[in-house]
């Protein structure tokens, strides 16, 4: 078997030339067939009319009709043969025949076919109608005119047929080849010139890459797009999607083939559509999309000093955020334990000093005060919250807030029963992050109070955390969860992670989280809804 390198040109110009020659040969072949068919049609029309006129004249002349009408065809065969030969010569036919009504040859111009039957397939002559068409003239494809010979009573008494064989293929080709060769030569010259110019244009557009290199790049691109875990989206300057990897298709929720379509026409989340439509450079931008938290980076593509496209990469940080949330919870517990340890050290030092002074009554009163204060904190929480995990979280946060000079209080109508473990975990995640943010926001401006409200209503947990901080800027109220906004300083580690995680947990359960200004416009109130927590709830 021949390899491709032996017969297929390696250069783009050579390939175009081969294609042009192939197309030209196909065109010449088709044109030859059409020309031959047209020549046959012209031959059939022109010669058919002349043969029909000769056959009609022969069928109606007295020299032919009288022998048929008088039954003297056999006796006058010599004169009829001579007449058919003259007709054959005059019209340059290949054969002239006189037959009986059944088509059996009685007289022939060249004595061929006598006593044999002429080809009457498809003919209407036996129905006393003149007919012209293709026949088999005793082994020779021919065109023939068949005319009925009718007596005075209107009966068919014979048939007159004048036939002419079709020219051979060589004869037909000689009629069309000169013109075809002229046009083929002209087409070849134009094809070579066009192939050369087109190859130069394509080489400029493809930066001099040959087809093999272009195919290799395309294969490598497809392999990369199908293998990388990060989502990649390339958008042209006019907003058309040119590249979309499998990971990106999954992350932003697209099922259809969108390459070649405009970003504005796609069914995308508004936040994602705005990011893809813009061409400015962004770094590590946080976007919450359904249950996913995505980190977006976008780089413009510059060619010739102008931006021609943008490439956006998407990374799924949902699992990472869950891990950060768990680490944050562990850090919160550690800080709470540290605060309690510090407090216990101070209290132990006080007790130790009183013991050394012999003030045993004061020791008893101090221990009673500490025990009562700890019980008051626990009772204040458990009176409103029956779920052990959520209650333990609030007790720890209360101690931590007290160390930072913030009073964490429960709303008067707060009431949360025991939840199933999964719901309790989600409520604890949302509540812990919102309380931490509220304490930080309050401390940042010298605020001293944070209030928590928890209620279960129709299998939906309603959670609200109010702080005495600076509040949320009005222009950011609709964006803070999707934009990774935080009340912490810009250099704070993990900035924006807590709010993004709150958004993910709420939306995963079909709920939502919102923020608005507190009473009289002071502070901020974060409200969260977590549906679907009724299963596994124990009655109080």
C-alpha cells in the first residue's frame, strides 16, 4: 500500500494544486458526458424529424400504397426494393423497411432482415400512429421513424420504417473534444495560479504552518481541553464563544454546543455572563454559582497591539471552601478554648491567692459566682436552643465574644428544637460564620452587642444575626455573597470565604441569605433560610 508521503504533497500549495487538477478532471468528465448527451439529443431531434418525413412520404406514395392495397407486394418486390434504396440514399439512412401489419419485413433496402420482425417495443405504429424513437435495428442501436400504411377503410395494412444508426463514441468525442481541451487548458492555468495565490494567503493566515502542523496543534488542543480539570472559555472580541472545555461546560451548566454562539444568547447565570462578556483582566475572583464556589481568572489576548479575545479559567473551590470552613471551625474552637483557658488561669490565680491569704469564705463566694455565671450563659442558650451541637457552638461563641468585649445575646422569641445531624451541621456552619463576621464587624467600630435569632417554621430554619458594626455599603448589598465581600480588612486571611460558604450551604438546601441595615440604619442584619430540615426533628 502506498503511504501518504509518496503520493500526497506535503506542502499546502501542492495539495491545492492536486485538488484543483482533480476537480478540473471531474469537471471535464462531466462536461464530456453532458456534451455527448446533448449531441445525442440534437441528433435525435434533427435526424428524427427528417426520418419521419421520409417515412411518411414513403407510406403515402402510390408506388408503395398500391402494392399493399392490391396485395401485390411480393410481385412488385424488385421495384419496391429499388425505391427503398433511393429513399435510403436521399436521407442518408442506414436502413429502409416495408413490413406487414405485424412488423415482418417484406422489403428491405439492403436485403437485411427480410422475413424477420422489426423492433416495435414502445412503438404506437400498430395503433395507426406515427412514431419516432430508439430501436434495435437488427443488432444496431438506431433512431427510427415508423409510419402506418392504411387502406381506404382505415385498416393497417403495413408499416414503413426509416432508421439511422447512432454515431460511435469516437465520432461523438471528435465533435466535442476540441472545445473541451481548450477549456481544460484554460482551467488548468487558472487553477495553478489560483492555488499558488491561495496557498500564499493561507500561509500568511496560518503563520506559515503546514497542514500536518495545524492538525497536530488541533489534536493537542482537543487533548488539553478534554484532560484539564480547570474550565477554559475563550471569547472573541465580538462576544462569540470560540473555545469551551468539558470542565467549563460542566461548571457553568451548559449542555448544548455553544461554540460559535454569542455569550449574550446563552442561558447563563448573570454573574457568569458578565464575567465572560468582559475582556478586562481579573485575578482570583470568587463567584457563587448554584452549589459551587468558583474562582475566576481572565486574561485578555492581545494581537498587533489590540485586544482580540479573552481567555477565562474557572476553578471549583467548593471542596476547598468546605475544608477551610472546617479549619475555621477548629480555629474557632481553639480560640474559644484559649479564651476559656486564659480566663480559668486568671480565676485559678485569684483562688490560689485567696487560699494563701486564708480567705476561705471569699474563695467559696468566688467559686459560686463563677459557677453561677457559667450556668447563666448555658441556661441563656439552652432555654432557646435544644439542638446540642448548635447550643454548644453558641455557648463557645458567647465566651469568645465576651473576651473581645461583645455581648452575644439570644432574641427573646428565639426557639430552635433538636435537628437531624445533617441539618444541625448546616445550621452550625451558617451560624458560626455569620456570628464570627458580626463579632469582627462590631469590634472594628467599638460595638458591644450581637444578637442571634433562630426559629423553625414549617421545616424551614430562619436564622438572623444582628451586629453593631459599620453596616454594609448600599452599593454592595446585592453583590457581597457573589463577589466574596467581607467586612474584614483587605489583608485578612481567607477574606470572603465565610460569606461564600454561607451562600453555598443555603442554596444547596434551596434557601437563601440576605443582608439589610439594622434598626435606625445602624449595623447589619444577616438573614438566612435553610429549608428541608423537618426530617428527624424531635419534639420538645
